[in-house]
C-alpha cells in the first residue's frame, strides 16, 4: 500500500495558507485601541469581541475597526459610513 492518492479518494484538507484570515492575537498579547480622528476605533492584540448577550463575535481578522458614528450597515464594524454621514468626534 503506497501513500499515493488514488482516483476517487477525498482530497486532503488544505493547510492554512497566507490567504487564511487570522483572528485576534493570543489572549496574552496586549490590546491597543487607536482612535481614528472622526472615524472608527481600531482594536489590535489579544481582544475578545462579544455581542450584547456575551456571545463571541468572530471578527475574521487580527485588527478590527469598530464603528463610532452609528451609521455603519455592518455594526459593530466600520464600513466607512462616517465619511458620508460627516461624522465629527467631539
């Protein structure tokens, strides 16, 4: 029996590659929150993002931009609507 695949064998699971979306950094990593002028909050590091019922939200990436203006159609994430809404931080 050789290790060669045969016709009809299922394809092996692909290894995560550079196109895989990383999640937040490990829990021990420091969290940084950067306030963008008149824009979102950028969150980096070992954060955990939870909804209003304390259920985890998978951000799909290591750095997330959280909406501050309230106009985003993908809340809690920023979609750039602050520009159209002319959001200004006070």
